[in-house]
C-alpha cells in the first residue's frame, strides 16, 4: 500500500468533480467580492485616474523621471543596508552560536587537573560568561527591532561615537538578527545526533574543532530554510530606518506621497518592489540549497566504499592463486 493511500483516502471521480466545482464557485465569489468591494470603491474615488498613476507609470508625465530617480535612490539605500546587515548578522550569529556551544561544553568540565582555586575560578568564569551570553540573547531577541535601532541611533552619540544613519540602521538590524541567527544555528548543532560528537572525540578533535569542522557545516545545511526566512526579514526590516531618517525605499515613498498625495499608488509600487526583491532572495536560497544537496550526493557517490575484510581477503587469495 502506498504512503499516499495510508495518509488519506484517495478521492473518487465524484469527489474530484465536487471539489472542482466548489473551487470554481469559491474563485468566482472571491473575484466578485474584489470587484464590488475593492475595485468599484476605488474607482468611484478616482484612484485609477492617470493623475494619480501617471507619475509612476507614464514616462510622458512631468514628474515621472523625478519620482523614479527618488525611488532608485531608495532601492539603492535599501539594498545597501540589507546586504551589510545580512553579512554582519551571519558573521555575528555564527560566532555567537559557536561561543555559546563552547561555553556549554566548558560548563561540563571540572578542571580536575588544576589546583582547586584555579579550577573554581575557571568554572565560575565559564558559568558567568554562559549566563551573560544567555541574558544578552534573550534581551536582544525580545526587544522589537525598531526600539533596538532607536537606542543605537540615540545611544552611540551619547558616548561620542557617531556614524552615518546607514550604520546605525545596520548595527540595529545586526544586533537583533545576529542573536536570532545564533539561536537557529545553535539549535541546529544541538539537534544533530550525539554520535557526531562522539566520533569527533574518538579521533582526537577538540570541542572547538568538532564544532567548526563537523557540527557547524551540517547545521548550516539543515537550517538553511530558517536562515533564508530570517534574511528575508532583514530585508523587510530595513523599512524601519524611517525612525532615524534613513532614506530607504519606504521613507522615499513617504516623501513622494507628501508631494503628490497618492499613497495607494506609491505604496502599491513599493510593495511590488519588496515582493520582487524577497522573491528573488528566496529563489537564490533555493538554488543554493539544491547546489549544496547535489554536491553532497555527488561526493557520496564518488567516495569509494571499501569491501568487507572477508571479501577483500578472498579476492587477494584468488589473485595469488
């Protein structure tokens, strides 16, 4: 019996016809609702007039070039902030995940080969660092991103540290997304079978070597979908730069709306641009995931499997005869 038949009963011809009819009725109802409650309402208010859409879709409009010049600036600033935040979040998240795993391993050690005061000092230090990192992760993961960005932009200048608004936004995004990525990778490494660590210990690898060379690459591969979802969040969260007057795409859109008074049209275009960027990032992630999986299968096929000792001995005896 196939797995599909076990999970649910295969619908018969009558049930398939009924499902098709109900799907068509539901689609027609949705389209009718969109027409009567959305399209007609917007049309009655003149929201489809070229006076409002012209600056965005008509090259002959006097404001078209200026509007798209400003949108181009917003796209460039958004992608710049997103790229910097993604790279820094991955680096910080990876380092933090490795650090937390190493501190957890240190907490299990008793340092029995050292003097008692030194042993107690090292155990207390490892426990303190583990607690500090855990508290930092919980605090920064629990804070809304907008508050993190605000405190970075207002707090750094109080200590005489000044950057451009781009770097305040990147730092704020990195603090939040770095700890989230760290938890994703840490859970991925801790979720691996314990035999991975035991085999590494058996061949003489240190805990750090085990984490970096064995656990971390597997965690990246296993948790890749969750990582990509978080990177999409980073791209969308760049829109929070408006609170520190960073000219990202959404802030540029607000400026255009203030001049042309066409919020529905501008936000529709901005939404399409964000959807296109996030979709492209998701497809790139799927491509990388397929490449990684295909490379792994190829390496497994290319690795020769040695014959069992008995078979090898019999083969050698035959050759000698």
